């Protein structure tokens, strides 16, 4: 009866998995860093999929209020794990939560990441114990929010305007919002959840300003949730995404807190108003790293989630027959252009995965070094150097990985055509939830510029003969050679080493250009800051090129650590790494041509290789996305289902979430008066039943016209 | 008391407007094509801003159900104008509606654009009269929807599976959905509004299939809105955007309609089952053009809307002081990198505006030529040629302009930092509403490929010596010269003519590459269709480069038509045109280097020029976005307000839409049990009041460590 049979999509998907050219389980372990990590993730996914609190099929139709309430239920559930499992396990669980419910991740992260993080990094041991006793760890008795940004200040933390005057008479600080622009804004958890806030405010003692410090300010009575005197909190309402977070604004009007509520690990204010400032300002850097590390890993995971959906849909969906005799229409994944749309993004997602594992390692290493540090430590300089580099690397990665993933989500959506636009297939929320990653914890453009600034100074060091020791900037050693290097042959171009050298050369050129422009600005008499501003565009470009190369290098190193066995894993990862490196080369082709590293002919070769790798990757891409190990429950997208039963499940989900209404919601009120109204412009009615007369007329007209045209044509021929 | 004064943002904005270097009104007239167009738009904006039905400040917090109802109210209001003003005026009004309320535009457009359009292009005169009498024009008595796409078929219209069997006995068609995949899907208006549907179905007469034809099928009784027998309609629910449209699915189960309900202008079925097929298949092209033309214009208008907000915010927002002695922080618009983020997009939006005016003209010209056409007409070939070219041009423009604007919206959002992420500042909805433009009425990638296919055939014609007559492909005449051209100097590079020649050369190279790859595939024995698939990536690239050049050329021509007077208009438009052309050159630099048109040094010059134009454009960008003439009501974004009073109005809007609740929505139910629960892991309490002892200890430790470090340092010096 029909060319479309109900099981075709499922049969197709099964066939795609019939002969994977690599051991899918081993590949999956590779992506996750260890078998242990993978097993834990699977455990967490299973628990979530069976827990009614994590039921998600109805999520796309909830109102903001309903989502917030659902999120609170989930917070309650997760709080159980905080106190019952290891920190490492809980962090892994949260990483999964970020993929399943980004609003939840943030709302809980505000307490555990930001608020608790502020206290851990800023409190003295006694202060820390005090807040522990108040319920900091288990959220029993208190829930924290993080009061940094204000309506008129975000990036410029030093410019925040909330004040904290020390009142020596009462031994208290007076926290105050001096004007509308100083209203704390975007404070997650403030509107409905938080009892306390870590407030960033200008410390003022005896009329003197000491800069921005952190103060713990009680907001609500935990027994009644009534606002405390002097606290004005409001809901800031609808956001692009992450509706589960109850962001609010806070205005303080002469709110008094005990002196001991200022976090005093670094700066201290004594009973008589003496202010002691810390010798090691840089160490507050550490706190920023954790957020960025988490975001790079979220970028990798979210990219994999989006691609699991779009790639599976492309395998199941058929459209047009390439051959009229074919039994079925062609899978859209078999069209070269569709491969071009999705396959490079798959390689990129895998690259981001390895990069995030490496950044995680770097972050832990740096954190440990920082924690071990004592004032006057002989390792101080080296540690600070290391910290600066990690800081710059994480800044660049956070910026370019979150940008790329945001783009990936929308490309994946577009690759699913109309069905990608339905909320039930997950892309809409994925995009709007993810988008904020490009803005918070450092606007991406500003972070990219920070990375560029670091690169300029590393380049200057390299020129001055100081050897670069970190893997990230090692290409700057032996500059003369790197800057004049050329790709020796097409064969070299298609090797991990060749691609790596290409990126080194191109990154060196981009950084050199930025440095030269910077130096030229200095020579023109511009201050350092002005010079950096003047050359911000080249700085940005340097960071962009450097970061692509850095990501490729992480991928390459990871691949080269994989055992050489017969399971096909290393071989396919190597293919993906070359694919990523060459595709990025094509994307940034102008730099490769300019630097002289590639000739136009070699660029053509690279392009042809990318097309070839698209086709090759297509052949194993279903097992590959399977190895990303994201459950149907976490995907929450019928067209991305594992079993390929996409249409039936999509139809079921749409029906379940949109039950037939008993009556039309506004027919009597709006439609009837509209559709039954009288208008005066009705034209005369001509019996439609006259269709046969009309067909006859049209026939005759057409025949006459055709005869005439024929006569005309013969006439023309004669001439 | 504070460095932030309430009127600073307003004073700043006033200063930005103090000395515009061009006549703002005349500039505005230029953007709108004529003074008449501008005056009309202003009239429509004023009417909308005062009409309670178009109140929009609460729109971001409405539920889907509320938005649909609001949209219905607006439809009712607009229907008044359909029958009371000229078609041209109503189209202009709708263009504005698209900017104010994209869901409304679509929901009404489904009836007036698609349903009525299907009848107009497919019905015989008698049939048209019949539906007119039923209320087609005024929506009184009927409201139509457009039943083309199915769950399993979108792009492949010929592959649709809904069937229309002719039953000769009863003189009826039987409309039927043979399987789940054939369910009509995404049908705007089906869920709550439509009484009739223009159904695309496979015509089957006496067992023979005649391909996809259109049938008008009644869905609901207009008196009761009950579904008619055999009709199953459901709501397809939540979408990424445009919630005002009530998209639904429709399943037909042996639904009988009179034979005369098949649209028979082209194909006819007679009483006894004879099928007459039309001689001029191509002419259905025409219908597609209107949608695309509207989308290019929507891309230009929406880009201007997004930029009006982000640019005004960048002028009002201050962050960081570049000079410690400065009275205020720096306007973010003054940072070179922020100029780089937004100014090229402003030039692009202006370019899109002129392109859309030109496409409009082309569309009208083509439509008139088509309407004037008779079978056997001697102008037939020329008209079809013209139609093909307009078709290809509009396909490329629809694809690349909607992509660029979607990107622009998100870049504008990001340029507004956190406040861009608040729904109240309009970007969230703008993005999710606009995103569907990349998918519907032809997926962008597929359209780009169509444009690429046309370019390959035009190139082949050019090689064969056939002169290209259309402005779009004229650069293919005299190929030898174009392909070997080089930019003669930096001076030439910075002229409209020089840039134009550059784009011609680069486009010619890109099309040549696509043609050669295509020919190579044919030589390898691939079929035409296979060859086109194989070279889809180069085809895509050719379309992309060609379209950038095309847009520049439209901008250039428009500028050169502007009178040379002393009002500064032409001079500044010329600057913007060069800016756009050079910036796109920088974006697609690899093609310019490869083609040999630019040397690396010239590319550096182009980049420097782009930076310079960013700075220049910044100096007049506030008057420029003012000249886009988009009212505060249409912007509906407090941070984009004309008067610069951004913080107060944003705060007010947030408060108005999120009134204080009388009680916490779930404190007793969820928060109290959570926050008051007992946990067993509480650590010992250490009196926080011991802060002073602790400060003392920290002091001593620090002093000792510093002394030690000093001693160590001196020790080191000695060595």
C-alpha cells in the first residue's frame, strides 16, 4: 500500500551497526578517559532514567514556574548524593546533570560551585567551620547564592558599586546599594531559593576604599523564608534559557552584618579597623579555572549530544531517490553535502572531548600545586607561571569551544530540517540553554583577547631566548625554523606530524603578527593598555589560530597514547584527528596560504582529503556516536533514538504532550465573531459546478494555442 | 555618592546624535526605497504602538496558549485592513508585522500567502470565484491552511504520500493518509484556526499516478468548528519559536470531496476520468519566489532591528576606565574590538536592505512577465530564462542572507553581555523566531546548491560563447580577462569599482572550479545528477562567493543612484558599501589569495581598511541606526531604547512582568522539608567569633614567611 514501511527506520539503524570497524566499547572507554568513568556515567544515567523526579518527556511544555519547581525537586534529590558519595563521583554526576538539565546544574552549581567556592577560597579555617556548621555542605539550614554582577557592571568586577562600610562602633559592616545601577543582577537562586549571599562589595574603612571584597549576607530567615530587613529581592523573570534557575535582583539598604562575615583569608579587617592586604593577589585566579574547565567539558558533551541526534536522524531519514529503480529513497546521510554538514563536527566533538580531559588534568595539577604553595615557597614563580599559562589556555578554550558548540547545535538542528525546529527534538532548549556559556564567567571575546595577550608575551619571551616549556607554546622555540617551514608534500600533509607542524607554523605567524602590531603601537607612543586595545583584532585572530592548533595537538597526543591493537580504535581515532586538523586548515585556509605553509595546490589536496574523510567517517559514524554513550533519556529527542524508531516515537511524544482539548479554547470568544462577521466586499458568485464547461474551454484554448505555436515554429524554421 | 548617575546614559545618547554628518531623514528615505514607503511604515508603527491589541511589553512571559490567543486577536484586527486598504499597503503593513510579531505574520501568511496563493496559481477562474464567494479574501466563512509537508517528507514534494483517488462513480476524490509517515505535519493554522486545507496529494485515476496535485479539503464546520468526518487533527505543540502559530498534524481517512475541489488550472480531471496535463510545468516556480523575496527583506529588517538594540546599548553601556582620571568609564562602543564585533554587521544590514529592494523589483518584473505570458508566446523562452535566473538569485540570497542574519542576532545578543540573555531585551525571541527561515521554503543548503547548479550552467554557457545578460552573472563575459585580473594597487582596492572587480574575479574562479569538478565527474562516467552530488561542496562554495559579490554589487549600484548633494548621504553610503565589500573580502580571504587577485600585502591593507572603517562607522553609527526607523514599540527591548534610558526602563519592565508574589510558590512543599532535614555528616563547630585570634595567627605566619622569603632572596642574590 505504501512505499514507507513502519520498520524501515529501525532496520536501517540496525544495519548501520552490523559491522562496526572498531570495538565500540573500547572506543567509548577512550572518549571517557577510563572504563571507570564510563561505568559511573552509565550508572548515573540508569538511575536518572528510572527516577520519577528525572522524568523529562514533559519538560518542553512546562511553564517557567513549573520548571523551577521541578528543578527544586531535583535539587533535593541530588543533595542526597552530595553527602553520600565521594566528591569525585558527585562531580561526575553533576557533569551528567549538565547534559540532562543545564538549569539544574547551574542552580545547584551556584551553591556548590560559586557560593561554597567563594567561602573555600576566601574564608579563614574558623570561618569555614562556622559556615559548615550552618549547613554549607548539605544545604541543611542554608542555601547560598553568589552576588557578584550588578545591573551596570559585569565584566569590570573592580568597578562594582555595592558598598561595605565598616562601622567600628558596632563592629559591623553596612552593606548598601547606592544606586539603581549597583543593584545585584542575574543572581541565580536569589528569587526563590537562597538564604545567604556572597556579596562582592567595595570595602570602605574610615572613608578609604580597599577594593572589592566578599561578604556573606543573610537574605532570608531559613524558618519562614521571609526577607530580612533592608533586603529587597525581585525575580528577573524570563531568560533565553535555563528557566530552572530562579535568577533575581537584590538591593541592600543599610544591611548590617557582623565583621566576621567578611571572608578574611586574604584581606583582614581587625576590630579597630586596621586593614591587612594579601601579598599574593594572583592566587584568586584559581577559582575561575574550575568554571572554565567545566564549560569546556560541557561544550564537548553537548556537541556529542547534538550530533548523536542529528547523525542518527540523518541515517534514519530518507529523501529523494538517487536511482529511480531503488527500493527506498536515499538516506540523507549518504548525500555528500550532508556529510559535509555533520561529519567535521563529529571529528571536532571528539577533539573537544580529548581537549577537555587534558584541561581537567591540567586544572587538577595546577590546583594541587596551588594548594601546596606556601608564602615564600621556592616554587612560587614556577607555579605562578604555570597558573598564568593554564589561565590563558583555559580562557582560549572556553571561548572557542563554547562558540563552536553553540554553532554545532544550530547546524545540527538545521540538518534535521523542520523536525529540528520542534521543541520535542531537543535542539531548541539545547541552544538556548547553552548560549549563555559564551557570556558568563568571562565574555568569550574578552577571554580570547586575554589568551592573545598571553601569547604576545610568550612570543616576546621566545624572541628574548626564553625557552617555552609548556606544550601549548612550545612551537615558539626555534622560531626561525617554524616561521619559514613549508609543507613538503601532500603525503606529509596527511600525517599527524605534518598537520601538527602546519598548525605550529601558522600559529607562530599569527602570534608574530599580533606582537609586531603591538610593538608598533608602543613605538607610536601608545601606553601598554592602549597598544593592547589597538591591536585587539590581531590579538583575537592569534588566539583563534593558536587554539585550533592547541586542540589538534591534544587530540594527536591522546591518539598516540592509545594502544596499538587490532580493535580498530586507534586507527579510527587517528583518522578523526587528521580529519579535524585538515578541516580546520580548510576553515582557516587564508592563514595557511599567507604563511606560505600551503601552496594553493596543497590546499586543494587538503580539501579533497576532507571530503574523503567525510565519506569515510560516514561509514562508521553510527557506531561512533553510539560510543559517545548518551542514553535516550538524556537525549530526550525522539528523532535521535538509539533504535531508529523515530517517527512513531515522535508522533507519540507530540500526542502525549498535546492531548485533545474538550473544547476549543477561544472559538466562541474570538473565532466565531471573526469568521461570521459581515463584510461588504464579497464578489459575485459564479457557479463552481461549471467546472466542466471551464475545462472544455481551457482545453480548446490550449489546443488552439498549441496549434498556433506549432504553426509559428514551422514558420520560423522556414525563415 | 556614586560614580553612576541616572541621566548619564541619556546624556550620552543625546551627545551621539548632536552632529550627524548626514541628513538622517534623507538617509532613512534611502534605506526604505522611497519617502512614501518610510511615511507608510511610520504610520503603521504609530497605529500599532497605540492599539491595545498590539501591546507587547508582556509578550515575553505569555504561555504558548496565551500567545496563540493574542495572535488570533491580532489576526482579527489585521483582517480589517485586508479589505480596507490597497494590496501594496497591506503588504507593507505585513512586512512591518513580520518584524513586530513573526508568529502573527506566519499565521496570517499561511492563509493569505500560501493558501490563497495556491488557489490563485492553481484554480481556474470559476474555481477562484467559488472560493472568493466562500470568504477567501476577507476570511469570513473560511480560513485556510496549507497542507504540503508530511511527517516523512518535506523537501521531496514529489515524494509526498497522501493519496487522492478519483472515484468516477460519485464524481469525487477520496483523500487518504496511507501511513503514519504520510501524516500532514507542521501545518500552520491546522490546530485551531483553519476551516479548509490546500492538500498536496498524489492524484490517482484508474490506478494510474499523475504526481502531486492540490486539492481543497474542508476540515471543520465553520459554524461549530467541529472536525468533519474522516479528519483527525492534533496540535504539534511546542516549537523553538513563533508560538503564535497553531501548527498541527492532519490525517485523512477516506475523506470525500467533490471533483471540482481539485485545483484545475494546470492539470484537469474530467467527469469521465480523463487527465489533461499542462504544457508549462515551470510556471509553478513563480509561487516560490514570493516567499523568498519576503524572507530576504525580513533578513534585512531583522538584522537592522538586532543592531539597533546592540549598537544603542554599546553606546549607553560603560565598562572599565581607559584612563584612571577619566570622569566616566569608557563606552563599550569605543573599544576597537567591540567595533569589530558590530560595525561590519551594520554595513551588512544596509547591504541586505538594498539587495532586498532590488530583489523585490526583480520579483515584480518577473511576476508581471509571467502573468502576461500566453501559451505559444514568442517571449516564452526569454521569460523562462529570466525566471530561472531570478529563481537562482533568490535561492542564493534567501540562504545566505537568512544565515547571516541569524548569526547577526546571536552576535548582537552576545555583544550585550548578560542583558542580551534576558528575554526582555528581545534577542531570545528574535533568534528562535528567525531560525526557521533557514529551514522552511527550501532548506538553505539545498537552495545554495540550486544556486550553484545554475552558476555551473551559466559558466558553461559563457564558455560556449553565450553572452550573459543578467546583472548577476555578467562577470562571466570575457572570462579570460576576469580570471587573470589582479588588484593593481591599494588605491584601487579601496574603490567601489576595484572591489567590484575583485568579487567578479573571485566569483569567476569559484564557479570555474565547481564547473571543472562537475565536468571531471561526468568524464568519470557519473550521471548528471551524480556529478552534481559529487561536487556539491564546491557548488556550495561557488554560490557563497557569488552571492557575497552579488550583494556588494546591489549595494554599489544603489549607492551610485543616490544624488550627489551636500547632505552627506551618498558619501556615507559609499563608505559603508566599501566597508561591506572589504570586510567580506577579509572573511573570504582564502579565495582572494588563491585567485591571485590579492597579494598578502594587499590583504593586510584590506584588513587595516576594515579596522579603519569600523572606527569611522562608529562615529556616526547612532544616527545611522536611527535612520533604520524602528520604533521602541517594535524593538520591544529596554536596552535598545531610543532615548538611552536603558537601566531604569529595563528594571521597570522586569518588575512589571514579575510582580512580588503574596507567598512563596513552593516553600512549604519543597524548600522547608529540604532545608530543615537532618543529615548526619555535620562537622564540628568551631567558634567563628575566634576571627581575631585567627587574624593574629595569619598575620604572624605571613610576616614570618615574608621574612624568610626575603632572606632567601638575599641568599640567592649572593650566589
